[in-house]
């Protein structure tokens, strides 16, 4: 990769960038050992099309390459704790023995480091055996569920067009029965507009989800996309309920991340970070990309059979991608009073330099500003943000 060493010329590095570059290396990785193979055919899935990159076959990361990845990833991180994120496609299609091998390889190469695992699933393959495995090995499970039956089944259907809501809810009940820690990941689409409070109460009161992620389907050229204004109002409707009764009991990722930005600490949410790419995406064949939304040939950073993950993470190409988010901001973004908390949101959602969610994000940030100021004040006094509910 030496030939790329000049690519950073002309890029501006801040003191924060410099501090990050000089700090011990710690980064995440999202690995897709089954590639885009899935037993659902979700209408808005941006990943099913990736099968075409690899000849349309159903891929599996070989056991030999799996060990290479596990070893390299543990070695690449300087900290005492390493977190693996297993994704897809649908990773459970690989079978439970595959993940028993994963755990054994992690133990083999841990060398005293703490290993943590999270796994994203659509829930269709979850059974008692999987639940025992998850609980006994401390897996945190993210389960994909968009909301009540009519919302979820609108776009999340099987290959033959059957609804999946009941099977997902059955998986969640098994998680509860066997003590598997889980959170929910939901795509906010046009059907969700105007139903934010209903959806939040469904997850809180019927699903029992204590950690919720709401990710916008934000391509304005697609019929199922949420509008910017609709997404902003969706978040506001949830926030107004949450801030009155649920702070500290139920966690909504975008609210936690926004408060972090208000306090000047890492939000832990890449879409609103100042720069991209503190996590790499690894395909079933060892190809590495800077983000799972940018799995295209032009963004490929390398392959772990040819360069180590540490070398790829340290590469100029990876840093170029990270800085491009800030470098490509529009002048309107640079002058916006909410730049500190939004940073132009995800580059995937930008059209001609402007984010398609901009209008909604502005009304959301404006709406929550007083509450965020109050919670920041409470934290500065070493008090819990939940005390806002007493005011």
C-alpha cells in the first residue's frame, strides 16, 4: 500500500485527529462470515445486492480465514478488551457449530484480553439451543424488528413473500426465557411517519426492549424512504415520552449519542461523528472496507490474506475515507449551529453535499436543546441525567 502514501496531502488534520492517531489503537470491526446470504428478502436491504460482487454464490468464510481474522483483529487492538460484531446477511445460517469454532478461536488467541461478542440477527433461526449458546458465551444479540405487525411485515418478508413478525417475536420471547441480553434495531421508513410514539410504546411495553436503535431509510429516490421532516418528528414524538418518564431505564441510541455530543464526548454513533471509520467491515473472503454502507470496489482497502488488519487500519486510504466526511461538508453545514452534534450526518445520505435528513435533524436538535442543556448541567454536577424527570 506504499503507493498510496501521498493521498493525505491537502487533508487538514485537527488536534483531535492528531491525538487519535497517536493514541493506542482501538477500533471495531463488523464481520460478515456468510456475506449477503439471508433467509429474508427485505425490500430496503442495501446488502442483498452485494452478492453480485462475489459471483452471486452463497459465501462462507472458511475456518482457516476465520482464524486469520480472529487472530489479526485481536492483535490489531492495543487495549485489554476486543469487541467482535457478527453481521450479515444472516449469520445464524452458518449453524451453531460455526460459532462454537469462533469462541474456541477467540480463546486460543485472546492472550489475556477480554473478548466480547455481539451478533445481529433477523431471529428466524433462533431456538433453545441458540439461546443456551448465546447466554453461556455472553453474546449480546441485536434483533431486527421494525415495529408492530403491520409496519414490520410491510417490508421484512421471507424469500417467498411470507410475513416474519410472529417468528421474530417468538425469538424475543425465547431470549427473555433464557436470559439472553438483546437490543432492537429498527428501520424507520415512510410507513413509520406519524407513528413514533406508538412504535416506541410497542418496543417498551410489548417487546421489553431496553435499548433501541432507530435507523432511517433515507434515500429520497426510493418509495419507502422516510422524509427528513418525518424522521425528525418521529424522533421528537419518542423523545417527549422518553424524557418525561424513561430516562435511565430505557435507552434510545440517538438520544444517548446526542447527549454525548452536547457534553463533548465520543457519541459512539458513527453517523453523527466528526469523521468516519473507527470500524472496519470484513467480507467472507477477507476483503476489507471502511464501512458496511460502502462495500463497493472503489472503497476496498485490502484483504487480510495480503495485509494484516492493523496495516489496513493504519493505511492512508482508510484515513482518507475517515477525513472525507469532514472535508466534504457543505458551507451550509459548516455554518449550522448544530454542526457540533450532527457533523453532516452519514455521507451515505448526502445529495449534492447536503444530507437528505437535514430538515428533520434540525427540528429534532432544536426541540431537544433545552433538555440536553439540563442533562449536561446535571452531569457536570455528578448527578444523573434521569433527575430531569423530577423537574
